[in-house]
C-alpha cells in the first residue's frame, strides 16, 4: 500500500452500537494498524465517541470496512488518504 489511510469513525449511542462496531473491528483486525478511541468524560461517559483507525493492507479492503461501518445507523465515517 503506497497510501496512508486514516478512518475517522464517529459513533453516536456508543453503548448500543458497540457490538456491531467491535465485530467489524475484529473482522478487519489484520488491516487495522493503530486504533485510538476518543470520548468525552465528565460525570459519566459520553454516549458519543470517535475512533481513529490507521489502516494497513489492500486499499479496497480498507474502504470496504469504511463502507460497512457507515452502513450502521448512527455511524459516520470520514476518510483521510495521504499519498507517499
């Protein structure tokens, strides 16, 4: 892969979506080089969160994960692609 692909995954209602999202993260685990989760924490955990994924491997497979995540209601995916 001669491109550096980062997926930004905005998850609303984290607690209800966690099983679907985690299943996809596990299914595509060999293509996820780095995973960073961000969410607000005040008195309780925020129902929303952002996960940044640094992808590895075949570009088509990386974008397949993005499409499957985006197909889940309440999830928005943004793609950043850096050319090397």
